[in-house]
C-alpha cells in the first residue's frame, strides 16, 4: 500500500478527477490501419505563411499570452472540428521525469468565443504543469489502466522547440506530433509521424485545416467556435457541389400505377411473376391487380390511406402491392415472421382500417379493422380494366416500420416519386443494362426495405420477379433455386455472402447472376472477391441507404483487388441524390475527416408517421439547396480522395446487425418491461471472427433464469433483435458523473456474471452428444461447450444457426428446420429432437413437448404411415403452454408390425393414455388416418363414462369401408412402391404371386442398402402403411358421439379438389356426433399444414379452442349440447 503526503494526495486527486471524466483524446485520422503497427519515425516539414507569424506574435504580445498557449488552444478547436467532442485532451511534453507527457484537458462549447477557449486552455495548461510530479506507474494503477511508461490515450502531442526539448519529444512522442519552432522570429512547423499510419498528403491537408483555423482566430478572437470553418471556399465547392452533380431528367409526375401499366403495354405477354411453378404475365398480373384494386376502392380506400398487407413472399403479395397502389392507397407490409404483438402495434399505429392477407395467416393477430382474404372470391367478378387515377406522384406509396428508440417501431412514409427515382437511379447506374430480360430474385422479408428494390425495380422495367418461398438462410435451397430459375439479379445481405459462396463452390452449381446488390451492413472485401472470381463480368454493387432514403442513396461498383483497404466504400450519391459529410457544427469536411452523413434528393422520405417532432428533428431544411430537405442518417462516414464515401459507424446507439437496423434503446426498453429486470443496457460486441452480436447487461432478480428472459423477449421482438448474450450484474457500473461506465462492464466470455459461466459444465454423455458438441464448437468457435449450454447465449445467431443446421443435416442425414434449433437451443435438447425423429423406441406413446403440469395434455394420433415426425413442429409451437404426447403405430420400431383393427388400436391407446392421465376430460387430435382413430378412441372413452373435452380431426373425411380399395398388407405396399420405381407392370403380371413378392423385396432391399430408400418408406414402414389401410377398410364408423368435432381442412389438399366443398365434409362428420362440427381451413396441403409457416396459425387456433373448452368444463357447462366451441 502506497502512503501519500498531503501534496501528493492532492495531485493524485487532480488526475483522477481529470481523467475519470472520460475526456476525448482524439486520433488524427490515419490513412492505414495495419494489424501490427511497426514503430517507425518520419518527419515532414511544413510551410507557414510569414504573415501568420507576424500576426501571431502581435496578438500574443498584446494579450500577454505565451505563443504555445495560443497554438495549443487552436489545436483543441481543430480537434473539436474533427471529432465533435467538447472535452478534449492533448499531450504536452513535461518538465519533470515522473510524468513525461502531460495530458492537458479542457472543455469548450460551440458557442464559446475563440478567446474564451484560449483562456480556458491557459488555465488547464497551468494546472496540468502544477500537478505533473506524480509517478506515471502509480497513476496508471489508480486508473486501473494497463500501460508502460506512457498514458495510452495520448495519440497526439503538440510542442514548441523554444520551451520543449526536441530530442525529448522525438523520443517520447506517440505516433504523431505537431512540432512548432521559432527561429529568428519566424514560425516553423513539422509533423513527426509514423509512416505505417499516415501519408504525407493527408498530413499536409490536416495542417492546411489547422492553419485555416489559426488565421480565423488571429483575425477575430471573438469568433465563436461553431463559426470557424476549416475549409476554404474552393474546398467547400469540391465536397458540396462537385460531388453532388447528379441531376438526371425523368418524369417526376408519374405514379407507380402509370409506370407499371406502361410496362404492361410494352410487354403484355412477358412473364411478370415466376412463383414456385405458377407464372403470371404482365397482362394477367395487371388484370388481377385491377380486380382487387376495385375491391379496395369499394371498401373506401382513397389516396394516402394505409392498407396493411400480411402475406408471405408469393404472387399474392405482388398482386396486393399493385392493388393497393392502383386503388390509391399506401401499403404497409407486415411480416408474418413478426410476433403478433408487433403486427398489432403496426396495424393500430398506422390507422389501417383494411388489411390484405390469407386465412391461414390470421391466427393470433388482434385487428379491429377488416381482413380481406385472397381465398375469398369477391374480386373475380370485378372489371379487369385499369382504374382511373385518384392519386399523384407526391402521394404516399408505402410505409415501412423501422426500429424506434422509444421502444416502439416508427413508420417511414415514402412517396410514388421517390420509388420512381429509385428505378431511374439504377437504370442510370447500370447504363441501361437492367431491363426486361432480367430475372430478379425476390427473397427478402417484406418488412425490410430491400423488398422495395426486389419488387418495384423489376416491375417498372418489365423484368421477371422470381419468388423464393424458402428460408433465406437455407443456402442449399437458395442456391438451387437461383440456378434452376436462371436468376440474373439478386440482393444478397453480407451475412449470406460467405455461406452462399461456399454452397456454390461445394455443390458445383453454376452461378447465374450477372448483377448483384450487397447492402444492409458493411461487406468484407474478401467475400466480394470470391463472387468476382465466380463471374469476372459480374456487376457487383455495394449499396447504402437508410429506409428514409428509399432503400439506397449511394452505390459503389466493386472492382477486383481495387484496394488493400479491407473496408469497401459505400460509393457516390446515386442520380438525383446528394450526400453531405458534416461536422458537429453542420459544416462540410474534406476527405479523410469523419463526419455525420446527411442525405438530400428525390429519394428522401416525407417523414415519420404521426411523429411531427421526430420528423422535424431528422428531416431539416437543406442549407446547400434552399427549398429542399435533407435527412440526418446518424451514420459516421468520411470522403475518400477519389470522391467515394467510406462508412465508419453509427453516431448514436442505432446499429445494423446482419442487415437489420436496430435501435438498442428499443431492445433495452423491452427488457425492462420484464418483471424481473430492474435495468438493462444493450451493446454491440464482436466475436473472435469479427462478427457482431447483441449483448444485454441486466440487473435481474435471482429467481428468473436467462432462458426465461430469452423466451419472454422472443415473443415481443423479432428474432434478430433478441440479444445473443446476457450478462447478469448486481448493478450497472457508473462513472462519477452518473453515466454508465461501459469500460467497467465485464466481457461476456470472461465474466462469472454471464449465464454461460454460471451454468455448471456438463460434458457430453454419449456418442451422439459428443458429435453434436464438435459441430457446435466448429460453428461457434468456442471451447469447451457443454450439453446444457445455450446456442444463442454462446454467441449464436441466425447465420450461425444456419451453418449449424447445414452441418447437422450432412452429419446425421436429417433435415432440420431452423425453428427446431430456436426451440431446442442446447446440445442435450437438440440431440433429444434427433432421437425423437427416429431413434426413440421406448414405446408407442412419445412425449414430444413438456408443458404446464396443471394443464391437461394433448394426445395426438399418427397417420396411416404410423410415424410421428409430422408432429414435431406442432409440439414445438405449444412451447411451455401444454404437454403434447404422440402415439406412433404399435410395432413401429419393430421388424414385424402388429396387425390390429381400428377398435383394437383404440383400446390399446386408451390403456396407455390412462397410464399418463387416469381420468378425463381428455384432449385428442388425429391427423389423416389418425382422425378416424381418435374418433373411435372418443367413442370408447364415452362408453366408459369418460369425457372428451376436445376432439380435433385433421384433413380426413369419414368413408364407409365400401368406398375404400381392397388391401393386402403383404403385397400391396411392395407392388405399389416397385411400380413407382419404374418396374415393368407387364413383367410382374407374368409372374406368380410368390415371384412378384420376391422381385419387389429384392428391389427394396437394394435401395435401402444404397441409401436411396428412406427409413420412413423401408419395408416395415411400408407394411405398417398397408396394415393401417386394411384396418381402415374394415372399420365401420359407429355413432353418434357426444363430443364436438373440430375439423381442420388443408386448403391445398385433394379433399377439396373439384367441386367438393368444405361444407360437404362437415356434413359427413355432422352425422357422427350429437355435438357441433366446427371447421377451419388451414394453409398448406395434407402434409405441409403441419409444417411452418402453416403450423403456427393452426396451433394458435387449437390453443384458442382448447382454452374455451377448458372454460366450459370449469363452469360445469360441458354437458349442455347447445354449447358451441367458438
């Protein structure tokens, strides 16, 4: 322990008070950022105008000032203009060996006069020298900072040879020093610098800026700091006028409807939309859009009226945006991936009275307005002719919601003219090479503004929209679709660049793109190099633009090996756009100097919906083009010498991760709404591979777990806004001035406060877990990983999830949807899912989801194939709300399936069900053949005096055994499969039955051994299918039962083909119950109705029905047969 005397205590306290306030020691912008800095020295002599020397000597004499004080004060003004920081520290040489370089810290205000800054600098310089005799090692220790003999923040020192020893400065200076001298009354200057960091040309420019500030202060010391402009008039012209000479003529009065209809006239029979087997010409698309537009107008839609669109990426979405546009309204895209709460907010905040959707997507979304569903036939009778216009180019076309700092998203309003500008700007940028021959990939979330580029750009040049319905992060499917559909143009976010490239390389697929757009966040140069190698003629554009600038406002065509700088520029302003790089005083800066980016031009949004104050703050009068507006992006950038712009980072706490713009404040505000969270701070971190992720620091009560918080927040925010790491702290550390001390926060992987480190490590317990752990460690680049570690707490995000899913698919030969990983984020749980798919032979009643013990479970019965893999998504959707058990066929895991009648199966299943729930009421669900089986289970349970509270029958119609074909469980499945594989039917006819069986068995055995035949269709499974088919044929439906029947029918299924109407199937079931039959039409076909995205609304509907039945039972009303379920 060090004991200080009174004088040393006073010095120590001075430095602690000075440096703990977090003053800025701004870096003078360097030209290079080497991974390893070699300490080199170079010197650059600078020219000083003799007139400046004369003026400086006179002013200092008249003001009784040291020349050095004056020069140091100007240095602080100069650094403020570069950094925008008001409390600035500069290093000065010491006169004592204890503290070799003294930090001189003072605060300036933009409204202060230069004279006041000089006097404040004089005071702080005097105080610093008075307290310089304090040992550097002890100061570093007191501050908790590691270092050697220097204060690590001192990146620039300023010296005057007449009072500072030049040899000492050269020995002690960091990477940059501005050294003044005075010989025979003439001022001289030179830079002492590290050539590994700086170019001479940049240092000469910086000194010009310094001298400009010095001249202005010498001319008038009463000038305010904010009035001091470092650029000359010619320099301002270069960076304000010349760089923004982007004007291009186009029709600024045309609406999107008119522009699209013009393309219809030019290319009526050209393919407008290519959607998974469905195609529509421009004429057909226009006619359908006209019909739906008339429906909307009939509902009262007029100019600028918001209309919601909640649809997936399908032809219907394209029809919807055109219909709203033609009707005159403003469309509001609502992603089906968003939580219901967020969709509800967007509908309510926007004032939508009408929203377009499909019935299968409605479940769980609360909306007071009117849903118009595409399944309805209301538009088919409307006229197909174009509608008369009722809006103009200055009316609103669409509104996209972006993350908001108040905790709620904000709506950005875009006009028709701005979208037209977007198209024109790309046509100019590509010199007309984007045209009707192109095929645009449409794969972006409809609520992300890149979807505007993917839809309107091709529609207004007569190109084809290639709709991609799969997960964007499923690179195997994405690459396959791009190749097969001969896609020529695509927007690819940087997060997908590397995995998509790897997929093309590994698969050997031909890379089809001729034009590629990258945007959303900064791409890596090496990733772009890969794509240029795939196609040397590829026109690869790195685009930049906030939503408020209509998707993109600057663009940079990437050229192979054009620079050694790893950062790829965001380019120059697009046609009819202007970009301004301004300092804190709204003054333009020159190349190399960072500033905030402001954007003007035809792409600027009208503003924020119902937020006039925020609109006035972000959209201001453009001082460089009076009568127009410019938008404050909040992004820090710099001009490059060649006129391109380099992105640096965010000025506020708004960030972009994997292409999504996120207000950290919105995430924080959501977290503190959790009952157990007292306070929260969300920061951006980088992992070992340089990938960004969200890290949340939370003050949280001990009874709540990290998993609880993740589950809670995931229901309220999109998955990309859910932090990947949570660090629990007793209290967020604060600086002396009451701000959160970010430097004192522990790192997620180093602190015992992280949930990961608090979680007891559990090593893999079997071969499956060992293999899975290795895959996780490869993807996450973290070791060791235990089987209880959470993938997302360990730094996993959607891209890494994709990488893991791809590895799991290849390693275990199992197709694993991303949603499985989100619901089962530990090694142990994921292995359990894999085992439940095929390896669980513990019985035919399988626990698929463990929920609330106080809530009666749901029992689900298999289809004719006997397996339960179909129900995995269904079970996961119930989460913790309800336990789900599934029956797989008796003997499913045995070599010899059991031949039982439907009545016998029901009897056995009831016995197993009673082992779990000895008495009712029971909740039952059956899919396909299982629907018949649960009917028989219900009949037997009611005979035994039990109650079936809930009975769901999925996609099956009751048939008499006379309607069903005869079935031989030994021969039929084999014959059927062999014929499907191409075996000659005439050849089989010539053989005896015994020989037929032998030939078919041999074919199946060969395909199993070759890996062609999946386990689900292997010989025992084929027999189960046939056995159940025989049981179904022999079963006679006997009724009626007392329970209500909840009937779910798939819209795209063969049950509803031809003239068959849902009401006919409802009528068949109605004759089998004394209760009611309530039917719901679901999305998908017979199989996909149980898969995302259709399973989510299906489960939402089931949950709602179950809750109503429970309420009825609790109130003793169940036995009243007049009670309905809805």
